[in-house]
C-alpha cells in the first residue's frame, strides 16, 4: 500500500521529505536539492560565461566551476596533510614519475 493510499496527501508527503533535508543536512558537491542564491559577478566575467553557455546555462556553469574549485581545495588539503606527515615530495622523483606517466621527458605535461 502506498503512502497516498494510506491517507497521506502529496503535500504531506512532500513536507515529510523536505523535513529531513534541512540546512544542516550534508550533501557532497553536486548532490542534494538546488538552492537559489544571489551571486555578484563582474560584467566581463558574466559576458564570458554567457558566450560559452548562453543565458540559460549560467547556473550550471557556475555549479561545475564551484565543484572543480572544491575538488582542488580538497586535494590541496590532502597534499598538505600528507606533507605534514611525510615531508614534501622530492621534485626530481615527481618529475620522473610525471615523465613516465606522460611518456615524455621530465617536465612534459607539467602545468604552468
């Protein structure tokens, strides 16, 4: 027997579901309900985004950009924690492994 058949209205079901998803609920980046907020961007930045995605794609573009930034910050924190325990990585070893992974000479594929 479904909830509606048990006497629950659609409104009551929705309120019960939303009641479990308050602002204290933790969702990983990219998950959970959408929340509308106001964001201020410079005219040039907004113009560049709209050129890439159009007027209707700005929110999705900003969502993806925020997710990438969070991933980068999480990675920075992970590296900092590793270096705190093990010390900094040996630059020569990193260059050699990068060359092995990219199939090129040391320094190939290094980000500027």
